[in-house]
């Protein structure tokens, strides 16, 4: 995994969100957002490409 890029996971994938909701993807490869900018969180929508790296704790 490279800093600032999504985590690629072989699918299908089930993710439990902090609020307890469970989301799934049946794709063969899933990109998990680690930058926190995706409008489709927890899935990556490539928002990291157009923005500067986020510092830990930054809103």
C-alpha cells in the first residue's frame, strides 16, 4: 500500500462501519478509502487524486 492511495482488497467484501452499519461489495477488487475524502466512504471514489495529503486529525 502506498501512502495516500486506497487499500485494494480482493472481493467480495463486507465492511462494518463505526456506526454499526454493514456494507458490502461484490466486485472482484475493492478500493477502500483510507484518506477520508471519499463521498462514497468506505469505498474510494478517487478524491485523493485532486487534493493534498490529509494530516492525522485534520477535518
